[in-house]
C-alpha cells in the first residue's frame, strides 16, 4: 500500500519538475524574441505593465502545462 503512495508522490514530483523546466524555457524564449530585455525593464526601470504581462504569461503557461499533465 505504501508503494502506491510513493509511486504517486514520485510522479507528482517528476511532473512538477518537468512543468517548471518548461515554464523557464518558455519564458527564456519570450525573453530572447522580445526587442527589449524584459528582466532589466521590470527590475531596473520598474515597468509595472511589463511585470503584469510577464506574470500573466507565466500563469497562462502554467495552466497549459497543468492541463497537459493532468489530462
């Protein structure tokens, strides 16, 4: 019985790590194709609109990843 729970826990951790990697890679791609450095704009210039846009992008990608993983 405990092996079943360990199996589900392992699967959840693996899927979470895969989801995080996909999220980071997709943000990196968006960072590369955008004309400005997003991180510099958000941190140094305090661009709140761009920060909201980046957060919305991350939430949208996270929803897509979770739907793909959980079916």
